[in-house]
């Protein structure tokens, strides 16, 4: 049985990936620019998305690019928590199993949504982009999260939605369950030795917390 769980945030706890894709294309169209393709956007998920940021800044300019992310962060607070994740968090809290978030986003950017969802009742640690030198697929976010939880990586389970995120977790020494969303379901996970994929909270609890 695992002693702690580390969650990705974007695309795992809430479906911000589809939301950001929609926001980006809304702004691109408003500036009479060609919208992003799904394949191009999907390739940026789960990491620093440097190529995507550079592309948007080239197309729109720095100020207009920043407006996209301001719009995204402002409106993400209305997104609901994933039902399966919420069920899992309720169980973990009831059984005194600590939880953390390891996200490639800045903590300040996810904080309003985190607060709106009331995640402080579940989450003990948040590690974001400002806390590490490199984000996913680099393992540093996960290594920092488990260190702050005061557990060995082998005693922790990661919940991820993307190849970059799952790779970071596995490289850090955690086992990982991959639950994809509409934006990451098409990613190729063949390089990731996950222990479960697209499973329910009930299945995670039964397989990894009640045996």
C-alpha cells in the first residue's frame, strides 16, 4: 500500500488542457491568426511548453500572449474538479494518507482555482515551476514533492495525464497511474511503465490502498 499520493494539476485534477486550447484559439482568431491544431497543442502538454510560448509571442507579441494566460487563469476557477479525483481524495483524507501537487505551472497561477475548489482540505504540499530548476519531464518536481512529504519515492503513487508528467514521475522513482483526458488520450505512452491507465477511483483504491 502506498503511503502518499502526488497529483499533477492541469488535466488531472481539472481539465484545464481543453480549456487552454480553446482560450488560445479564441485569442488567435481575434487577432486574425491561424488557430492551433490539436496535434501541435497536444505536443506541448505536461511540460514547460517553451515552443508553444515562443510561437504565441512571435504571432501576437508579448503583451497579447500574456493576455491569453491571464484569461485562462481567470476563467479556470469555474472548472469543476474531476469526479474520480475528488472521490480518491476523499478516501485518502479519510485514511490519513498525505497528498501533494507537482505541477509545471506556477503556484501563483493555480492558486485561485485551488482555493475555489477547496483543495486545501486535501493537499499538504504544492510544488510548482518556481520551486525547481526544470519542470516535467525532468523529475525534480516529483523529487521535491516527495521530499516535502517526507517519504521515499517508492512509497508514493503519482497520478498523471500526460507523457511528460508520467515520465517525470517514473524517473523520480514513483509508480504512476495515467488517467488521460480529451487532449492527452492520443499521446503515445508506450515509453512509460505505468501501473494503471484510465482507471476509476474505486479501482485505484481497491488495487493500491486496500490490499
